[in-house]
């Protein structure tokens, strides 16, 4: 099905998982794409596949959100140099670490830098650009872990919570402009992040996530749990008193 959506889109974190699925789904909508990730080989392979299979313009840009030289304004300018005009930024980029217990400072620093600091500054730079052109969409991805922090994935949960709060603030800041910011809090998704884990609830495919996001990219959806049933689950867990919550093993 074809949707009337924005056409010049930067996908930050495009090479695998949800990012790869989003890139393909957007290509089906005949969007011009700039794929961004840190692995040049994966990017070139995906870019070539999309260009040939869907007959749409698809370039790529290598970028590491953890590199010390990363600068959001320089990154924005690089994207503009590649595309000329940008209508939307979609950011499925992010990392997770099985050893993230909040005590390993090196792991925590890397997760917080990639999942929050670099992404937040990039979103801010793009929003400022979109405000000047009086139009633009930004889609970021949070997690259910942001709402229910626990002893596993401490830095990951904190970084996603910080990103959610930051982007909600930007939603308010740009409310009277042509800038739209959407936040998706994802439940379990079938990616390398969830591979081999024993999960309590159903898992969504990256393709389902991508179809839902693309279908609703022009709608006024500020914050959405996906799949929807996580709204109830998160509400229930958040309502638990501490003496019960601290005994949970999940």
C-alpha cells in the first residue's frame, strides 16, 4: 500500500534490525534515502540492494556515534551535502550490552553516549534545521526499559529514558512550528539484541515495526508503545509496590 509521506529521509542506524526493515519499507514508498551506520560494507550492500530492487535513490554515509570527533552539526551538513533537501530523520540507532549492570564505567559511557548524547544532539540539530525550512519529521525509538528500569541493562534503560524526556521537551519547544517529533517505545523486537534471550511476552518482527512506523509517520502520534499491549503491561508493572517489584525476576 502506498502512503502520501515525506520523500527525502535520513535513516540513522540503517544497516540492521529495525533500521534495515525501515529502509526497505521506505524504499517501497519510493522515498529517496540516505542510510547511515558505522559499517561501510553493510551499508553499501543494503544501499545497492535498495537502489536496484526498488528503483529509488539510495545513498549511504558512514558514521560512528561513539567516535570522539562526532559533531551533530557537522553530521547534519554532511547529510545535506548528500541529499540537498531533507524531509525526515528516523533514528533506530542504538546499542545494548549483556554486561550492562551500571557498574562498568566503560560500558555505561559507551551506551549513554550512543543511545542518548549523540542521538539527542543530532535530533536537536535536525529540528533546528527543520524549523528554518518550516517542515520536517523526526522519529526516535525508546524502549519499554525506560519505563521499567531494573538491575539488568541499567545504562540502557537510563539512556532511553533520557532520550524520551529530551524529545518530549523538544516536542513542546517546536509545538507551533512545522516540526513533528514521534517517539516509539518498543517492546521485545526480534533483532540481535534479543537473540537467545528467554522473554516473557510476545516478540515483534522488525518488519511489523517498520510498517507501523511508515504508515503513521504523518500522524500526530507523539508517544506510542509498540506493540500496543505494552501500554497495559507497563502500567501494571509501574503500579506495583516496591516490596513486590524488587522480587521480580525479569
